């Protein structure tokens, strides 16, 4: 036990806890710090610099100053930096996974997977960096030539969430580096350590001073708004709640700033009568329990055909009940704590509301006693339409099951939300699969599988789930501007 604790302390203490501005680590201007806690115990892991608005403006100044020289760096050199960072992430997988588990709570097995997932964004965009292209054409009337160029959009502000603290950093930083953009990154206050460790890795990989700047703060709004309204930043990429996204969009409008918004979700999970239930239950475990259910892509509403609903709920309940709960650093643990007390209270409130309105509890249904913010895997049946959890993100290990009778009813229920990030569809009927997928109002669909995220695929949603896409071939386009040159030709 003492040996394990010593390793935890060693990993945490190896991470710089200052602000990373213009290639140097330094304290906040005021000297203020804030605590980062282990959600499984409430123990303080570290105190991190609490940036002021002045610190944020210094970070933006560094990014703006470095933009011209960084944009001129050859694509191959930018590619090589990302590839070296990819290698370093994999070399340090164990330490980075432990760090992530300590500050966020997810089990080590999932944290290891996230390190690999995060590294893949650097590998993918290292390859995309040398494939940025434009176009050359003859004007339709033959009188002149049309030259199209792609250029970096300019300094960027990147805001990352707490639930995937490393991968959401690489998913934004990777294309920015590849495109030739400088950036200021603001990690979530609950989980800044993984991003601070990543900044050190990128510096070690050869990223020039000022290209990446990281500012941590416990109170983001006063620091972020002046940077957004300043005018030098030309792009903002945000992953987080729809409510915060709306406020950021309002601020960005003042400078007509390019935005990418990956916002909230309310993912439906459709199981038709002809589905392979073994596949559907396995998909449900992936779509619901990845990251303890704290994911914007997590299955939030389970709609199961009435003929198989009881059997599906029974099997899912058995699987959920068997999941070991505990600190993520412990061997065999599959379910760690939620991120904080507010998150657990929200999940408990949603479950209590559904039960009061008539839902049945198959397994779970109440917070666990003791230290840490634990809530057990929970399956509910007959969840009524007026239950709050049918309309809000749960962001926890709760699977509410409702039934449907017809394909039309299932599609209507799935689309009956302001969100449109991800949907999961389980059927063995190929015709039905295409009919349903084409009518779903969503940015991503998992067809007979419970995971949609892939660095090589475009990630993003429609409606109130966001704007733009991250990852895939289109991911780098979010960080590029198109310039057109009309060329006169001799008569």
C-alpha cells in the first residue's frame, strides 16, 4: 500500500503545476493556486496555478507573436513533431494513465486506452500535415486561372473538458499543430494535470516556444472572455456543455471568430425486435459504461422493442450488477467514481425523479456510502416520457429503458430532442438499418456497435450538439482558411 501511494505521489509530483506560456513554466501573476482532487477519496493531489485575466492575455500575446514564424515551418517538420509526441505518449503510457485515473477517476484499464486513443490523434494529424492541398483550374470561360490555397486560420483558443482530459487535448492540438496554428489551451479545472503533462511532452518533442500555451484556472469566464473579444485569436474550439457553448458563441460573434463546438448529447439506443441481443447488450455496455457513463456520446435513452425489452433489461442488469466498483487504481475495478459531488447528486436526482414517476429499478438506484463520489451501475425499466432523464444528459452509469412498437415510433422518439450527437442502432435487417440511419437527426451512428469515436472519423453533432467536426480528414479543415487567387492569362 505504501509503495503504491509513493508511486502515485511520484507521478503527480513529476507534472509541472504552473502556467506554460511562451515555452516557460511560471506561477500565476497573483501567485494564486487551486486544488486538484482525487474523486475517489477527496484527497488533494496537487495545487495548480490559478491564472488571472492578465495571465490569459500574456498567453494570447505569446501565441500571436509566434504565429507568423510557426506558419512558415514546413509541413514535414510539423508532422515530425507530432510523430515524436505520439511516440512519447506511448512510451509513457503507464504514468500518464495513472495520472489520469488519479485526477479523473476512470479505471486504469480505460485510462491506458485513452492514452493510446490520444496518441492516435497525433499520429493521424502528423500524416494530415503533409497532405494539406488546394487547387488549380482554368476559369470556365478560359480567360484566366483559378488558384486555391489553404492557410492556417491563425491563433486559436482551445477549451478542453474533464472527462477525456488527454484525448480531447490531442484531438484539438493535433490539427492545430498540423495546420500551422498557434494556440492557448484552457484545460478543465477538475483535470488539468494530464494536459500539463502533455504540454511538457510536446515541448520535449520539439514544439517551438509560443506555439502551445496552457493556462489553468478555477474560474474560466473572467479569463476567457477578454481573450475571445481581443481580436487576435481567430478560432475557438470548445468541448463541453451546450449552455456554456451558447455563451461562448455570443462572445465569438463580436469578432466573427471561427468556432468548433462539441456540445451536449442525449444519445438514443435503439434495439429492434430482430436484433442479436448478445450483440445489443454488449453494445449497451460499451455505449453506457465507457468512462463510467461520463461521455457526451454515452447512451442516454434506451428504446427497446416491447417483444424483447424484458429480456434485454434482464441481461443488461446482470452485466451491470457484476461490475466491480472502487478506486480506479485498484486491480479489477471497472467502475470508478463520478467526477465530483455535484455530478453524483445530479445522477441521484435524475434516478429518484424517474422512480417517483413509475420507473422500476432492476439494479442499483442509490448512491454508495463512504468516501468518494461513487454511484452504482443502474438499470431502470418503464421509464416514462415525462421523466427528466429522458430529456437531459445523465452523465453517469444509469441505463433507462423504455419500449416501442413500430419503427416509426422508434425514430420519432430518437429524434425528439434538441440534441443530435450520437445514436446507436441494433438490427439484423439491412434494409431497416439504412432506412433508420438515414432518418435519424444525428451526427454519428453506431450500427450494431457501441463505440463511434475514431481518430480517422469525423466527430461531431447537429442541432444543439454543436458545430464543426473533429478528427478524420475534415478535422484539419477546421484550422485552415481558403484563399483564392484569380490569375490573368495573356490574351
